C-alpha cells in the first residue's frame, strides 16, 4: 500500500505505517497527505486526481510516487489536504468553543499532550473515509441515514449529503483507534484513568 505523508518530519513515517496498518485492504489507491497552507475555508479536503492531468507534479510528489501511480494504479490516487491553520491553531491551544466537533473520545491526557493530533486524526479519518468511498463505490456507504437521529453531537452540516454523513460518523468511530495506534508507535503510553 503506497502512502506518502507531508505533515511533520517527526511523525511522517509513523503516520504512513499507521495508515498502512489501519487501511490495508480497505483503500486501494495510493494516498498522498499534505498539510496545506492554502486551505483556509475547510479543515480537510479529499480529491481523486489523475496523475497525468498535472502539467507539473504537486510539490511533495516525487517521480517515484508518480511512476508507481501510473504503472500500478491506473493513474489515480487520493490527494488529502489538511488545513495548516487548523493544525497549528490546535497545536497551540485547544479551546472547546473553537472546535465544532467534540473530543469526548480522547482521554484528557491525549487532549492536553497532543491537541494537534486529536484535531488531525479526526480530520484525517474523515478524509480517508472519502477515499474509501471512491475505491469501493459498490459499497459506498457504511452508515445509513436512517440512524442519523441517534448520533449525538453531529453537526447539522453532515446531514446534508450521504457521503458527508458517512465520512463524519466513520471519523467519530475510528479517530481514537487511529490516534492510539499512532501514539503506540511513538512509544507513548496513555493512562486511561486520567
Ligand atoms: Zn467530507
């Protein structure tokens, strides 16, 4: 499974391993993830571009990645952008009123010590679910709309389309597992009792 992350030097390789471990056999096409300074009107963005459509490769995508996409994946890959503004704002401070989803799945210690990763794992698992939707159109939706009233704290925005609802519910369910595994690889043990 081909994954390339440009988030922070200290965690890029760990992120790549975490995604490979969590999404092997689920997401088929290569995944490129980048913290994006220009993304200011949303927290994350998923695109499914054809690598041959670029006149010049996006910065961070090298020839080796591009060649593999062309040779083995029918020219298609997942391009996920995460807002640099959102990431940095959460790194400095995490004010509850500033985030529109709740963090109740994370331990207080995780929120205190890794606020930017709590933010990041939420946005990333949402965008990775969009990637899964593209790779498995026959299955498309894991969470049915009929259940929507039973999910507390889900922002009104996510009820508007089936894909957004599916991605956000998946993020709420998977983000903690993803963070736990990422921290485990970093050698951080989280005290559940705090
Ligand atoms: Zn979305």
